[in-house]
């Protein structure tokens, strides 16, 4: 009952920046937590950034100081601001919404960083 749509991906040069958006619809009131994941070719999907249960933010060590997760409650949208992008950031980025024990996923948006 929750739908997630990501946007904002693309091709950028190393050192560049992108802002990803995740628009949520459906039974939004039931969402307990939101997060961004990514999956690079040949690698497992990994957590990039998330809102914790207490409302604080958590980041993967590889993106700390460069990425920022934020939200606009009025627009039911979560953002991922990515600065100083590196080639190793290249991946498909997925928006995640957790409802109790169930996870909803967006379709993913491709981010490619050239060296």
C-alpha cells in the first residue's frame, strides 16, 4: 500500500553533486522509517543513509561528510544530497520505507560517476 518513486539520478563527473528524491504515496501514515540503499554491479545492496528509530540520522562510513539525508513532510518526500561524488559511488540507488516488519522499495535510480 506504499509506493515509492525515486528520481534525480544521472551521470556526473567526480567531485560533482546530485540530489535524489523519493516521493511516497499510499498509506504513508504507516511508515516507521525511511532509508536510502545502493547496489553496485557485483556487490550486495548496502545501506547508505537512514533515519533511526529515535529520529536521528545514520550514514555509512563511506559517505559520511559527503551525503545528507533529509525530508519534507509536507511533500511526503525524502532526499539524498550527494556531494563530492566519487567513482565508487556509482550504483543503483533505492529508496526504502519500513512498515513494521515489511519493507517497501522504489524502482531505483542509476547514479554514474565518471573519473
